[in-house]
C-alpha cells in the first residue's frame, strides 16, 4: 500500500514539474509575444512554365509573424489539420510556412514557440489565427489585368464569392468607363492649358517685369535720399 502511495506521489510530482516547464517565465520574451501578429505574403513572382520550379515557386503565399526574432519558430496548422514548421525561403526573403492556393476560405492556426537556444526552449509563447479569403476566379480577366488594385481583382477575396460573371463585368465595366472619363477630362484640361496658356502667361510675365522694375527704381531713389 505504501509503495502504491509513493508511486502516486511520484507521478503527481512529475506532472507538476512538466506543467511548470510548460510556462515561459522570461519577461522580455513574454512582452515580445504580446505584440506579435500574423503576416500574409502573396508570391507574385512569374515563373517560366517550361522550366523546373523550385520549392518556393510552388507556393501561392507564405504565412509568418511580425516582429520576428531569431530565437523563435512557428508551426502552422491548416483547416484540415496538416502541420508545417516555418523555414527560411531565401529567394522570397521570408521566414514562414509556404501554402498552396485555397479555392475556399482557409483559417490557419499559427503557434509561436521558443527555439532550443531561447530563454524558453520549445515552450508555446502565443497562438494566432489567420484567415485567407477564397481564391478569386476572376483574377485572370482583362479587367483585373488592367486594374489589379481593385477590390474585385485581389487574388484572394470574398468579395466575388456570390458574384455572377455578368455582375462582375458590369461592375468593372462601369469602373473602367469612369476611369476613362477622368483621363479624358484631364487630357482636355491639359490641352486647353497648353493652347491658351500663352495668352495668360505672357501678360503675367510682362506685369511681373514691370513690377520688379518699379520696385527697383523706388529702392534706388530711397537709397539716394
């Protein structure tokens, strides 16, 4: 009976020790973790379809954290439960986890851990969640090639989720007409300014010269008194 009690005490003590180790008591590292946020970086590089693609080029975007430091690592879990640890992608210039195109909205869990050489080795410092909108099926249209910064032309957006192609074309077509009208108006104003500007500029220059001459003569007279 005494042996059983001792065994139970040992097990409980071990569990308590494990729980204590699972906490990070480093004040500086904990303060850093408070301000950490998830970051999203789309890979917009173009690749040669006939060439061999590197690992980085197969990913559509990368997830990371900011601010970043050398003594931490991240583990990213997608909506299906697949996990991947962050790594350095030199050609992209980022530390993070590469992800493939998601046809539907995808929510990722980003766990931040201390590295082996940190003040809190292998300890969970923070858990973040980041949602990437669904892939935009209209991204390759002529409108989006001309207006890539438009909300409906972002690579990942939920704005076009329930939008029919006819509605998309109508919306972007109207936007295109507005832009063209503004450009046409600006060109007209510029042409008018160039064509008739001389009639305004010449008198202005003459008046300015006369004014300067009068001021110069007045100052000269004042000095001679």
